[in-house]
């Protein structure tokens, strides 16, 4: 097996958390510490996961939907995060109301198959519905499907609604460093809160779900990666990208114990 080398142009993350907008330039050579763990776990292969960041404007101030993970969780307990979780096998077969934007799909295809790319989008929508009660959905052509796709879709698909994947923008990817109790190859999607419907409710996965001002989110107990993503959200809110054009996104990985940010 060929030893993996640090990618050309990689940036070793420095001390900047990415909260200031514009953020200070990240300089190669300054390694950024990541989430410390009390125990190192055996190597495990990262599992595909998806996160959905809902953003709304309160006047001129951006807010994001966040919640606190239950204390019983092995992975990031008592930390504020965005809704999300691992991809289920069934996510690849759930009917969708609208497909992924072609540029978003192309970004996903750099590290996933066509079927997996759609499953990632569906997982982000499903996990958000399970954890918060909000649906990023549009009416499904032909109405509710006859097949039952599981209890977690009740109140969604059976109402004739299906995931609106065209509302998703892929803004980052992050692979959990080795030695953690859980490892994920996580895709971070962003969508406008106005595209979602339903009433916010707490779940067994997440509590204290609320809208948080982007400039105040840093004060919450956060996983390191969530802080980095908050910085990217701030940049995108300040300088909205042209979704009709392709662009590169940050990829956070670990190579030779160095925690890197590269462009994908």
C-alpha cells in the first residue's frame, strides 16, 4: 500500500477558528490542534455522514439552527452541532421531489458514486427531520409513495412530501481523525431556512434546539470542526457564491498526524 503524502497546496490549520470575517489567512506550518480525547480507540474506517446547516437572516444578522447532543452519546456528547448523522442504506432508494444541483452533485462525485451522492443529500434531510422536526421538502409528483420507507419518514413521505435536494449547497467535507470512538466522512450541506417547513421539536438525539446568531455561536461548547464550519458559513453569507458556477470547497483531513485543510 502506497504511503499517503501530504497533498500539494495543503494548509496546516493554525490557531484561527475561522470565526472572524474575513478570517485571518491560514499559514502552512502551524498545525491546528483538534478535539482532544481521553482514550485512543483502534483504527476504524470512516462512515459516510451528512449534516444540514439551515441559515436564516434576522434583519441583517445571520442565524443558524443548532442543538446540543445528548450526554449519553459516545461521539461529541454535550456539544452543540448542526443536525446530521450517518447515511442509511435505504437513503439511496428514497424518492426525491427534486434532484441535486448539478454542481453540488459534481462536488459529491469526487468522493462518492452517483447513488451515494443522492443518498448523502437524502440523509441530510432525513436526519434534520428526525432531530428537529423540520422538513426540507417539496410535493412529490404522484403523491405519497406506496412503499413504507420506515418510521423515521412518517409525517414526511406519507404526507406526499419528499426531499428537495435542489435546495442543498455542499459547502465542506471533513473526515474525523483516527483514534476517535466514531469516525465519519461527513458532508456539510447548507440551505435557506425559508425552504424548510414544520415545527421545531426536540428529539432523543438532540436537545436545546434553537436559532443561534452566527457571531454568538462561538460561545457555545463546540466540536473543533463545527467552529471551522461556522467560519465557512460566515464567509459564504458575506460573499454568496454564484450557484450557477462550480467552485471548490474546504476538505478537512488528517495526514501523518497533521490536521490539514485543502480544497476539493
